[in-house]
C-alpha cells in the first residue's frame, strides 16, 4: 500500500518481499553412524519378521529371564493369582457336589459338631471361603478355621494336586527371579572402558591402545581381552559382507593371555602385518567405516559366574598421536587410583603415516622424534624466557614500590640560624 502511495519505491518493496520469501537452505544433520556394539555394551541389532515365535516358548525359562522386570513381576503375580483362583473353583465345586453349601445354609447351632464331621472341608460355605482355603493350602498358612476331613477322597486328590502345582510355580518363579538378579551383565556394570582409544608409538611400533578398569574390590578371575574389527567389505566376486569380523591379537607378555585386573590397565595391540589397521594412516582413519569391538571375559570371584563386558570404538573415537595419562600413584605404602583421570589423554609425537609406511621407511619415526624434541626444547626456552621476563618485571615493580615508600628528610631551623636535619 505504501508503494501505491509512492511513499516507498515499488522496486524496493518487491526486492524485500523476494528476499523474505527466499527459502533458506536446509542443512541436514549428520546422521550418527550405526554401530554394531553400543558404548554400554548392548548389541545394536533389531530382529524383524521372526515367523517362528513358538521357539521362544520351547525355552520358557530363558524367555522369562530375558523379559523386562515389569513383565516378569506381572507374570510372577498372575501365576499365583491364577493358580489360587483355579483351585478355589475346584474346592467350591467339590463342596457344591458333596452338598456342603446347602448343609451350612440349613444347619442349626446344635448340629455344628455333627456337620463338621460329614463335610469335605469345614467352613467352606461360599466361593470366598473356598478362595481363602485355596491360598491357605498353597502357601501353607493354616489359620485353623478351615480344614480337610476324611469324607471326600476327591478333595484329598485336589489337595495333593494343588501342593504339587504350587511347588512347581514356586521353583520356576523363584529361580527366574534369582537368575535375573544374578545375571552376569550386572557385574559388567562396574567394568569400565576408556571412552576413546588412542594410536601412538610404543617400543618403536604404532600401537592401538585403550584402558580398562574394575571399580569393585572383588576381582575378575582369569580375565581375558579379545579385540575384533567389524567393517563392511566386498569380496572379489562382488558379494557385499555388511558385518565382516576380523580378530586382531593383543600384545600380552603372559603366555596364558590372561590379565591381572587389580588396577586399570592399558591394553595394547601392535599394528603389524597381521593387523587390519596396517594400511591405515591418520588421514585415512576419519574416512574408514570400521568398528573396533573389545570384549572382556572373566569369572566373578564372589559368585563364580562367567561375565562379559563389551564396548566398541568407531573411527571418530580413535585419537591419533595421544597417550593415556598415568593414574596409579603410591601413597603411604598403598597404590591409589585416580579414576577422575581414567580417560584423560595427552598429545605425543607420532608419525601420521600408516604402519606399513613406517616399516618401509624407519627414518620417518626418527625424524618425527627429532622434530618433537626440537619443539620441546623450543617450548622450554620460551617458557624459561617468559619466567625470566616475569621475574624481572616483578623485581622492577618491587623496586618502584620501595622507592615510593621511602621517608623524605625534613630540615628544622634553630633560633641561632643553624640547620638541624631530621626525619619524619
């Protein structure tokens, strides 16, 4: 409207409208890379289109243990309630068929002792009383108000059947609860891994390293570590293998390949010709579609159950040219572990080339170490010069302050005209 009244030029209004209506470029967030094993150790795998669901019922105990806690507690409660209701119906039918219900309705006070000797179950006069008697039989409470007699063999048979069914339900449900509380992966919650892995030079070789620790004082017996690389590969025939697993050896001086996990340890894998990381350089690592899976297995000292802890490292979680800081110190005759620095790393000198190039040209490592030494010496010189300059500035400032605090001399005149110097 302003443009029609010639207050604002029409060209300006059209350009502004076009600029406002211009679609902003959509920036798509980078999707997180799918990983086979999550950092918590859970398998990132979804099972779909399983047609033979009946196979899970064939192994009902494992199915119950694998269920979530809320589902297990619902099944635990419903199994007892259903058994109590089922046998309550059976006890009511026994009393109804024997005529106990009508007998209690027509009895008088004088016939009480005679009536209790002729019924199948005393004081079962309704479905509610039959339900209470079913609970007393299966849970073996025995309040004393209701009891069996010798009149009905059928009632004795129902009593035996309910005891057997109750024992089976108790054994299955209690065993399921015990197995869920004592599962091996519960112990694995206190087995921790460093969030990042590092690649650095150790003993003249490029090594892939990560740190593992145990938060509990109870140890893991016969602990062993396995490392696998999972990546997508294509065979010469053109077949695409989405999950190709490769075992890589762990550098362990112990022949049994077990570790003594009394304190956090740095697990090392030497990148040699047998390693899948042999041809990967620092620049190639960011573009690699691989995942390094770490598996720690051992026996729990307190329960004797075999446990397994897992984690994985993708390419973005591998730091090239870093090294883990030391966290174990000796304090008053005791080794102390500072878990606040468990995953901390420091940057160190490491060649950016692959392990193959390093084996073919060993001079690369020497040049890298020399450059690192020169840079370290230069940094030390700069640090010393900065300290020297700071000390000189501090001394100069102290001298200035002292000179400003000096007391001036004051001269007094005597009546004879002589000067008497004094300080004030």
